[in-house]
C-alpha cells in the first residue's frame, strides 16, 4: 500500500508540517524546494497515480471495466504534478529509474516521495544522513487508497500432487505465526485479522510502521482485469510526457484513454 515518505529532519528544520491534504502537499513541496533540492519525487508509477485519483474520489477503471484515465479527478491529479514540475519543485523519474530515485532521496535531493510501505527498510538503510518518516497519503474528497498485493495461482495443468503441495504451501503462508514474522521482517501488511490483532503493540511501538496499517480501513482494490497490465503502460507514459515534457494533462490522458480503448 502506498504511503508518503518524507525527510523528517528537513521538515523539522524548516518548520513544515507533514501534509495531510493535497493542498498542504503542494504547499509543503514549495517550502521544501531550494536551489539544490526539490520538494517531491515522482516516479510516474501507475499505483501512485491511482492513489492520487482515488483520494480525490475518482477511479482509474470503471465498474464496467473500462479505462477512466481522463476523468476530472485524474486530470486534477496530473495538473498538480504539472504545477510542481513547472515550478521546479519536482524531480520526474520513470518507474525504471527506481534505484536512482532511492539515491535522490538518500542524498536529500528530494524531500518527499510516495512508495510502498514495504520499501521502508531499504529506504532506512539508504537514508543515513537524516531521519526518514512515513505518513498516510494526503487526501482530497476521499480517503480511499489502492491496496496492492499478489495472488497465489495454481495452473490448470497442475497434477493432483502439485495441487496438494500448493495448498499446503498456502496454509503455511497463512499461519498466523508466519504472517507475524513476515510482516515484522518486510513491513508488508498482515493478510489475516487475527495476525493484525497480535501485531498491534508492534505497530504502535514505532510510528513509521503505522502509515499503511492506518489506511487499511479505507483500502480499495486495484483494477483486476488483465487488460490493465497493458493500459497502465500508456498511463505511465502520459504522466512522464507531462512532468518531463510540455504536453497538457488533458491531451496526455486523452491519448492514454484512446490507446487503452483501442487495445481492448
């Protein structure tokens, strides 16, 4: 689940509060931008953009399983990124530049970023010159945040023995004890309520562990249709064309919408 990462040392030094709304987020990015630093790092990742849209009350895919890339909420989200880029308050990266994004954050070239809570252990190892903080995502008219995850799939051709083995592995993964150990090692979210209950004291012992967990009650599923795997490529390209180029949000999202519809 995506959360807001921030350079806690810089925010404290500059008396900037952790933003809880997108308006506050833009204001914080402006105050954190200097000659050598930028307020926000954008990776043009579809998940991050989905969160910016869902927290505005929109969707990326409709209930009819059609792309909704050019909705008012999506345009508003991309306009925000465009404003940050135009004011030089943002470093624009692509998803393929994830390692460079970590370096940007670790070297204090950017003060805020959005990424999975599970990135925190890695980010903490990189961020040796400052204290790293995490917080729930800023919100607009909604608190809905996309919930990410994986699925255990047994292929149709699996033998009976292979099916039994896969089921045994699933039961092993779903053991409350194993879930508890996995969450503590990775910061991924618990997939059983009983495990979550056992982890409450562990979460409360360190505020940085709580950001994603506190958003669970507002979680919404990501698009599940297989076509979205291709559609999100067009969406990510649209984001980059706005933050790295001169295309308007309306044009970029309209082209991504058309490409997604054409690929059906």
